[in-house]
C-alpha cells in the first residue's frame, strides 16, 4: 500500500530564507507527483505537477524535484515571504489521469516578517 | 468559471442524524473525487467517479457512508447515521478526462456532537 510521508510537519523561518520541504513515498511505481498549497479554512491549490519521467518542475520561486527510484521529492521555495505561510501537501498518483491522489499529511510553513 | 462548489460550508449536527454534503463539478469535468481531511489521518480518498460511475469506493469507511452522482455535474455524500468520529473537513474535487489537474472545492467542515 502506497504511503506518503512529509517531513518536517511544521517549519518556521524568517522572511527571505530559502527552504526545502521533503516528501517520500513507499512505492516508486507512481504516474506523477503533485504539490499543493492549502491556506487555513480553504481548499487546495495545485502548485506543481511532475510526471514520473521528469526530474523537476519550476514555477516562479518554486522548484520541485523528483527522484522516483528513491521515492523522494522536494519542494524548494526561494526567498520566502510571509505570504508563503500555508500548509504544503505532496500527493502521488498511481495511474493515468482521472485517478485518485494519495496525500501526505503536509508541512505547515510559517514565514515571519 | 465558478470552480467546484460545495454546500454547506459548515454543518453541525447531533449524533444519529443524517448528513448530506453536496458538490457541483466544474462544467465539462467528468471525474469527481470525495476526500476527507482530519488532523490524525490527513487527506484520504473516500470514493471517486468517472462519467458518473463509481470507480473506487474502497476508502468509504463503512455502510453509513454513501455517495451518488444523480447527474453529470452534481454529487452527494450522505452519512446516516452520523457519529462524532465523522467530524472532519470533506472536500470534493473534479477533473477533466485526460487531464491530471484536480480542482478542489472549499470543503465542508462537519461537526457531529
């Protein structure tokens, strides 16, 4: 059974720091991996999606990497801002589009000004 | 586009009562996912549909839970009878055939006393 783990569960950093969030999964047979952001009391917003054949994806200050063979992904946030404060969730998809995601429990990030 | 719409946003009910959560998909989407989020277990898939057909309901906790898609754009998740351990935030998400992106609704926060 696929399990997704995110470490750390919570992280506090001062504004301007670069940081890395970690995600690991037990079964390397994934179709793709997705990083989401969740603000308190809100739904999820997709940040980046990495196909199993890709090594990384970038969007603005965010960079996500994938090492499928070792079952790991990282989300790198450059020059963090207070507006980045949220919970970041990693999820893997077993099969093709139209199938469900398996989520980690998330890392709650707090960026202080 | 209005996005995925969920109602109610908050529901407080007493143990033993029937609860119905509602979800309206984004127009043109044909996959529908129900997830439940708790502090202890994180985000878990309950059930998902493709083209109105339930594909995987292995996450539905027990017979007290049922989900339907009476038409292509609408779904209900019913809990009867409700129990305090059902207290959680319930999300629905929709996606389009052949597209990986899942769009999440704002969630329904259910409290069963």
